[in-house]
C-alpha cells in the first residue's frame, strides 16, 4: 500500500523530489492529526486549507482538506 508515504520518513523522501521552493500538496477527506504531525516534522511550513462544497449525491455540505507543505518561501511565475 501507500501507508509509508504518510509517515515522516516517507514525506522526507517525497521532499527530495521537490524543486527548490516547491510545495507538496495533498488532498484529504479528513483533517488528520497524525499526518499533520508527520508533515510538520518533515517540512518547515505546513498549512491546512479547508475546501467546502455541496455533495450533490447526498445533498449535504462537506469539507475536505488541502495540506500544503514547504521549506522555502514559495515563488510564483509571473
């Protein structure tokens, strides 16, 4: 499975593949504290961004989470 990706060592390996100033973004259906702890151990900056939407299949409002992690200030191309 992919369980090892969500660990501190798995995230450290993923970080090795980011370009300088790159951001790791992970979408999740839940705000997961153990995963956030692993992200904070591997990266200097971790942001949790809630993404709310209407699930038409069940006619309910839901919130998913976008985890953003990086070490250096993010840069944007003009």
